[in-house]
């Protein structure tokens, strides 16, 4: 894992996988699948949205649906202090 990726993960970014079901306009009954992964920030998912906007603008295929799966976040360990330790 690169340093920049670790920094993003510690800030709440997580691995997001988008499965795009799409069809070519000439063959609307033939659905195809495209998988794409990136680090993204829930719940807005700006990178996924930017990718889908690019798709709609530049790719000659119609998006049928998108499924999104996300991984767990990495966070610094949490330490909860207990009461004082008593020595007898």
C-alpha cells in the first residue's frame, strides 16, 4: 500500500467496487458487465460519480444499472482507558 493510499484510508476513504451493467445501443437486449475499483469517500463517492459522468459523456454504451460494494475502512486503533489499576 502506497503512502498516499494509506493516508486516504486513514481519512475514511475505502475501496469501492462498481459493477456497471450496460448495453450497446445496437444490441439493447445484450447486457454486459464492467467492473471498476478505486478508493472513494462514502457516502458521496465522488470518484465513482466522476467515472460514471465520463462514461455517459464519452462511451457509446448505455448504463443499465450500477452495483456498488465497499470495503472496510482502516482507522487508527482505539484505546479505551479503564479505571485506575490498584496494587495490593
